[in-house]
């Protein structure tokens, strides 16, 4: 893979884990809205 592909894959993985973090630890309604917006 090219370095650009590796960087994009890493960013997608970080976004996935960030969303999972929000869903599992932060329980305010505002964060739930943000997660839903990110997920489409």
C-alpha cells in the first residue's frame, strides 16, 4: 500500500474507535446527536 492509503486507513480506524468511545463512555444527549450525525 502507498503511504497515503495507510494514512487514510489509520484515520478511518481512529474515527471508528472515537465513535465507539463516545457511545460507550459519554452518555449526554449532545454526544449522542454528534455520533448519529457522524454515522449519517
